[in-house]
């Protein structure tokens, strides 16, 4: 039988493959953020993700956060599946307007349906959920600073994206922002 950590590697590998293959169907970029802006969130998210996936193997950072049981590890896998599934749903919904960086695509439209009716940035919401699930399965104190870095990177990217969308969509985006939360869905 497959163990939880191997399952995580397979899930993330399949997701990454799907993500990169799907990039071929994106529309042509007509506006993009500056490389300096991109550097900040890319570094924070990259370093943080490595810390979540691999942890720190020394001192207290290697310590477990809670009793290690197969049930908890598989709970983390389930959270990861839910989070990755949410990102895929959002990616399908946004279609050819998706980009891995903060850009506007040719003919860009404001998407407000599907997961975009729940949060303005459902891909980031799903990624955070999936990384929390991964952290639960990895179960090392060293994943916590990684989650903090990833979250900081996502917040920086959201701010950059929001500026670009406000410039492009104006009042329509202001209305959307007033109605739909950025990352954490409301229960109502």
C-alpha cells in the first residue's frame, strides 16, 4: 500500500504537470508586472514551499508538531487533494486568462463565477489549503516558517494583482472586491 508522503509526491507531481501543460492554452499577454515586483513573491513562495515540502532536518525544526499517526497523515493528504482540486476548478474557470505571473491577457474578462464567486483568488486559496494539508502530513515544526513565507508571498502577489485589475476593470472590480473576499471564503 502507498504511504501518505508518496501519495503527496504523486499528487503534487500530477498537479504540476497539469499546470504546466495547461499554460499552453493561455491567451497572449498584453500587460505584465515589473520583474522586481515578481521577484519578491516568487522568492517568498519558492523558499516557503521548499520548507513545507522538505522541512528543516536539524534541531527543534525536525520535531513533530503532534503525535504521528497514519490517520493524521492521511487527513493531510485529504486536505491537499481538496486544495489542489480547488485550484484546478479555478484554473478551468478562468480558462485562457490564466497566468503564473501577474498579467492581463488579450481580451481579458473579469471572471466572477464558479470558485471566483467564493474568493477573488481561488487558486491561491486552494494552494494555501493544499500546502497546509502537506504540512500536516510532513509534520515537522520546520514547516511552520515555510507556511508563513508562502502566505506572505501570496499576500504580496494578491496586492500586485489587485492593483492591475483595479487599473483595468475600475468600478467593476471595486464592486467585485466589495462582494467577494480575497482569500478566505465567507460561510454566507
